[in-house]
C-alpha cells in the first residue's frame, strides 16, 4: 500500500526523498542493438496521482534494493536466520535481517569506519594490521571495489551478532539519474536512460545496485520508490531564441533528449546542435530514429556523431568539436549556451580542454585568456555541466 504522510491540516505532504512515490514502470527496453557490448536501458515511469513535476535538467532519485543473490550469499556466510528481527534505526524499528539487508542498508560499499567497527568483532590479525596508520594506502585500496561479503569472507571467524553487523551499515542511498524526457511532451511520465554497470573485480562479478536491478529484475507493471531532485545548475536558457550546443555521449544523451523534446513543444527558434558518440554506429546510436526525425523536422539544427570503435583511430566527441571549431566559437560569440553531460573523469575533462583550445584558436587568445572567456561563460550560466 502506498502511504502518504499527512500534516495537521490533513492535506497530503508532497512526495520527496524521505517520502518517495511508488511509481509504476510503463516500459523497460534495451536501447543497444545486436553486437553491442553495452547494455543501455530506456525506462518509463508513470507519475499519475503523485503531483510530481520536473523541468528539463532535473534528476530522478530511485531508492533501489540490493541483489537477492548477494544478500543470500551474505546470510549463508554468516549463518544467519533470515527471519531474525534486527533494529534498523534509532527509532527502534525492526525488520527481518534478510529484508533489512535487501531494502534498507547499503552492502556494496566498504569504508574505513565499517572496517574499524568490524575489527571489534573478530580476532583476525590481518584486519588489525590493515587498520594500522601506516597502512592507510592499503586500507583505501582494499575498500575500493569490494563489498560486505568480501569483508566477512576475508576476516573471520566472527563473534558478533547480526544486530552488531547491521548497526555498522549506513542506510541505502538513493541513486540519481538525469531525466530523459520533457513532461510537456509526456504528461504524467518520467523517462530515464541507464547504463547497466557490471564488472569483475577480486574474482567476483560486481553489479551496479540500481542499474542492474533495472536491467535484470524490473519489468513493466512493477513499481519503484522515486522522487524528483531539482538541478538548478543545469537547465535550458530562459529564452527560446538562444542557441544551444549539447555534448552528451553514451548515457550523457539523457538530459538532452529532454531538452530537445521541450524545444520541440515550445517551438524554440534558437538553433540546436547535438554532439553524440559511443562505440559503434550500428549498435550504439541511442534514440537514433527519434534524433533523425528531430533533425528532419528542424528541431535539431546540426548533428555530429563520433564512433570510437568503427575506425582504426578512436574518434571521440572532442575530436568532432575541434573539427567544427570555427562554427562552435561563432555560436558562443552569438550568445550560445554550451552543455556537457556524462563521464566526469575522462570525457568532460577532454571536452573542457578542447573547448579552451577552440576558444584560444578561433578567438586568437592565449591559454589564460581562453580560460577566462570560459569562466565568464560559466558565470553567465552559458557553460553548464551535469557530470558523474
């Protein structure tokens, strides 16, 4: 049963991070074609009856559940009775331990704090050694890419109760995803574009908590707890006349799908330029038919694509920006807005540096002057990034 918190005036409080709306899944489809090594999911939720709304650029928070197989392995390793009740918070609320580990606690992330508390529940010398001040580097390395199951397998035998263990864990944190739809184009709905995270580390297959839940265990008709997370630093220009340049390879396309849909509805007169990239044109061109239709209809003025694995030389979005440097600079000089969405560590950094290069080259500026120009764009809200 979906319950809504009510206040004194007996009116329903809005849904939020602490009171999420259980949204019904309308559609869950894989976007990649045959032969792709990627698994990108397009998922649509109904917001009917929630009173929730959003603007392009906002994010949707999902409160996920842990992988039942991981929970079962943990229970087996510790020999806990799944029905055993444990306290989950300071209010003294209880849940059976298997349910607490599935829905309430974060079990895929380790921290120094967890290992320090766990050290009190075992005589394992390896763990005590790992926690010595001089081994801080090794401790950090151990925590990276490992989870609670690794810890209980590596440092037993354990003498703590199930309650002792869950008391060390932090509450499940919501996962935030850039919204991939415009509510004007899809009233009462919200769409997301999610890449399933799977990798092997320390001899075991690891899965992204929320992305693999959606890729493997959620179907149309199921519900998930969600809330809207506004993003004041990433939004369309106020004027529909402004030009926009959007750089969003891979799942970075998500907010730009919402931007494009919104501009189609508002009949924006400003020009729209999309830079999209991924591995293979044949299998990884996300939303290809939609994008091509928007281009035909003139909603997208220019489209540049970069396919990194289709040629001997890897081609990325930043290479395409450089190829179009004169025109990119002209759009900026003309009051255009520049947006980046996607991978923070590599792509966003490379695009940022390429943009400085473009400004320096086309504006006949020094590196410092080009950086100052970009900083000025940022201050004006004309250089916006949504990176993760």
